[in-house]
C-alpha cells in the first residue's frame, strides 16, 4: 500500500488489515502485524486515503 493512494473498504480488508476503534482521531485506524495504517475518509463512504503508516509500538506509547 502506498501513502496518498485511495483505497476502497474492500481493498483494505483484502490486505488483511484489521480495524482498531480509537477515540479522538478523525481517521480509520487499521493494524497489520507490526504496522498501524491511518486512513482519511473521503466524500464517498467506502473510499479512504492512506496518509500515514507507523510502527505499532510507537502507536501504543
């Protein structure tokens, strides 16, 4: 997956990403192994722009 690319909900799920419910962040957060993916919802409800990928350990600190 590439930063600033647009993905559908189906494409995100096909990558094996698991959604993590979070508070105080206006984004969808998905986990996969040791990485955390942040997606910004776009106008269409099933389209999301990937804007950041960080290490899982950094996210939970």
